[in-house]
């Protein structure tokens, strides 16, 4: 599939159960490999949001959705999973064109999305409520009911996986979902909605409204009938969402930025550590909230680790995302590449030295795209802006360490707390450091491995709430308590 050999594809929004042009201006999406136009569509407006939400509120109350038993909702979710699997290669290629990720990575994202729907199908069918221990002449129960219409705002770096992680548990809970995909990568949400319709999801239960966050996202958050927002994106935007949500006392899950530390201990298996640190920062071209962008390496192995890491980085295959051999594709846009370049310039001004990269790759194959070489810095203090701010690109800072307590202090001395990695053969060391790190996830002798069954989220400025895991269905539900009186006589108070 070539982006340059075909005209751009027309795309529609899904509003109030109908596929149609949204009401806003037309715009194009571009393939980051060569900046060619991939698709054209109209941006949604505030009026489109209002129409979608009002229709969703009515649709969710109908027997065709509200009347379904849990196992019947599970059947729809399972059919969505099958639909994704049946179109897996096509979806992977479309995801590649949407955001420029290498084809092997987009295949993994599609497989993840299918697995997410299948997992929540099983979780939905087997989720149980509770008869709680009574403390009187009554039976007590704790039950869960769907919140209503919820909003999902998703990022451009891993659309299909992120959208599945929000849509699937919300549908399992019995909610209706209005999705606002990233403006520049709307394709996966649109394709997921088509598959959901084919799987039997009633009209209006899932809507897709592409467009600007300042228009669509803002109206979605403010709408009085939206009962929850699930957001993945920048910390700045997340803070704005939290402020608006607070005015409605509306629950949110906010997966935000990161500046994740990876720790290489003196006893680490360097083969594993080098490969893991390399994968943690340079896969996805570093455009990942969990990118391991600060590598703390014990002084006793620092020079050997650095030498191995530079050699491995030199051999990374940067290039055309359509090729099976490619490990790193382009950055999402040329504007974002300029932001990464500005951070590299900042790092040099702050006293850092570039060990590898720091520039655009040369050659005609790279000229039209938004490519940037994997970049390694050393000589930076953990207090520099380069080591404190999220770059969201393939830029790594190497930092030597010797004292464990100082190491933990440096790792935690950051506004973010999303993820971390530890490389060591000693389980006591791992446990001690892992317990001390202020992050939502700790990887041990691995990195960027995931399971839909395991909750994920951050602490500090990396966000609130959790996605994934069986109990995340309850995030889209209200808890209600019941008391069933068993007393034979009337309540005695009135006597």
C-alpha cells in the first residue's frame, strides 16, 4: 500500500448513528514518511458534539442496549475482537499511514486492540457484584450500574490500542461512548466504529468525532450529559481537563506525560540491559509517554554499557515504515521534529555532549519525511531541563550513579511518575529500589511489555486513575448499595 500512488481517502464522522461529513472545515491528514496527503475529512463542531451526545443518551436507554444481559454485551465485544483480527493486516497498514509507525509495530498495536476487546468480553460476562456482610436484620448488596454517556479522547502515537483500552471497558459496563480521536490520526477510531457496527452494536452507542481538541474535546468535557472522560495525552491538556471536570464533579482517568528512569545496576546482564534501554527509548521513535528517557547506569559498568549502547544504536534501521526491516520510522510531523531539535539544542547549551545522533538522517529517502536520528546525550545533570521535561522523541540522557539512596532521590526528583525500569540479577535490590520509585509501573529486566489484565497509569503529574485490568470496567459504573429488610415487625421508632 503506497501513500503516494493514490489520492487521499475521504473519511466521515459517525454522528448520531450516521456516517456523514461533520459540520466543520475540511482538512487533510498526512503520511509522516513523505508528507503526502493520506485522507481528507471535515472537523466536528460543538453542534456535532451536542447532537452525538443527545442521541447517545437516548440510544443507551433503549432495550437494544440497556436491556442486554452482560453476556449479550460480551458477545458484541467478542465479535468486535474477531472483526479486528479478520482485518488485521489492512488495519496495520492504515495505522502505518496514519502516524508513520513501522509496520511491525502497527501489527502489534492491532493485535493488542483485538486482545483488549476479547479480554473485556470475558471480564464483562464474569463480573460479579457483592452481597456484603449484614450487620442487622437485613441483607446488604453492592451493585454497579453504567454511568451513562462517556467521552474518550485519544492520542496520535498509538491510536488503535489507546482507543480500544477506553472503548472496550466502557461498552462492557453498558455505557455509550463518544470518541474524539487525535485530529491528525482519526482513521483507527473510524475503522473501529465500522467494525463495532458490523458486530451488532446499536446505532448511537459509539460515535466518532474527529477535530480539534479545543473545539470537540472542550465541548465533550463540558457537556452536562457526559459522565466521565478518559484521556491520554499531554500533562498540560490533562490539567485543563481536570479543572473542567471538577466543575461537574465528573470522574476522569488521565494518562499523561512521563520522564521515565531506567536503572542499570552493577550486576545487570548487559546484553539484556542494552537491548532493553535501546528498545525503551528508541522504539516508536521515542514518541511514547513511557519512553525510558533517563538511563541511570552504575559507574562500575558505565563505560562498557555506553560503548555497547552506542554500537547498538548505530545499527538501528531508520527508514520507510512499510519495510519489514525498519525499526524506527519518522516523527509524527515536521513541526514536532523541530520541537525535538530545539530540545537537542537546549541539551547542548546545558552542557551535554552528543554521543550519537542529534541530527536528521541524510539522503533522498528522508528528505520529504520528518525523520530524526536516535540520539544519546551524556554529561547532563539530572537537574537540567533536558532531564526534567518530556521531549517525546528519540533522545536519551545517560547518567552515571554509585550511591543507591542518591539514585532513588534523583529518579524521584521529577514532576512525572509514569514508569521505570530496573536491570539487576539480585531480587532484593530490585525489590528495594522498585518499592522506593514513585512510578505507576516498574519493569524488571524488561521494558515496554504490557498485559491488558494489569492496570496501568501514573502518579504525580503523569496522571490519575487506571486503565486496563478487570476492575477498570467499574471505572465506567456507579456503585449502588441495597438494603433488604428482613424484620417481621415494623421499625419500632414510630411507636
